[in-house]
C-alpha cells in the first residue's frame, strides 16, 4: 500500500535525492518519511518530533505501511535527534524564524549534512539569507499552492553563491523560472506593500524608504 501526500509534501519529496540519509524534523504523522522509504530508497530515515502526540500517530502510520524496520522514530527538539551519518535535513510547515533558530545555533551537530530542504510558513527572506550565511546556496526551489496559500520549497546545498537582495526576497531560481505562481505572489506582495505605504505616517521615514525600495525591485522584476 502506497502512502499519499498533499501537494506541498509531494513537492518537498520530489526535491529529495535517492539513497540519502535523512532526518525529517517535525515529522508530524511521518507520512513524508514513509513516502521517502517507499519511493526514494534512502539509506536511513529518522522521523523526529518534539511532541509525543504526533510521534504516537507517526508510529501507528509506520506500522500501517509496514516500514517499521526502515524508519527510526526519535523524540527531541529541533535537530537534536540527528545522527552523525545524516546528510539531508528536511523541515516543512514551520515558521521561518523557528527554522533559523533550530539550524543557526546547532550547526556543529550537522557538519556532515550537505543538503537542506526547507518549506517555511513565513519569513522566507530571512530563511534564504540566514541559511546562505551558514555556508549553503540555493540549488533549487519551487512554489506550491496549498489551501489558497503559496509556500516556497527550497533545496539548499553546501557551498557559496552571491545573491542580490531581490534573490533573498523572491528566490534566485524562481526569478529565473518566472512561473505564474511567482508572478501572482509578487503581485500580492506589491499590493500589500502599496497599501502599507499609503497608511504609514511620514514620520516613519526609514520604513517608508524600505517599502519604496522593495516596490521598485518588484516592479523591475515582474
């Protein structure tokens, strides 16, 4: 029996290479971990979560799909349950600032990791910028629409690239692809920023200046 994923998790899974050693952080019900075992032939999968409740459901699903011998379930915060041979970190469906906190202050624990696949719910600009500061670059990225919300899915690889401010805001690969979801997303951002600018009192000079700068970047790249 094959597990089925929603569109967002399927997009995450599609960016995972075969035969990797993976930790699925905040695994929830472990459906992504199960899918990876069924389809990507990983060397190892750790499904971790900070709460006992989701891990209980994860164990039930792992038994249901008969992959008990192929997924290690671990309780713990962030990437603390990681093991030395893990080379791929996956975090999806979490706030961007939480992701940064998990990864920025524990970098000594994942020195063998060469790939991160992240799908933040918020603060995407900060995620791109801070993960690149940790010695990774944006190798691939996609947008996915789930329940009327557009989410990014970003694959970081160990290495360095130079990026412009607009790249951190909207993604260097996405800007190259210019798909319809990105255009829609940028138009929504443009509307929000224009509205905020119209409501923001003139005494907030620096904030108004930043909004104008961001609007100019959007208009230039639409």
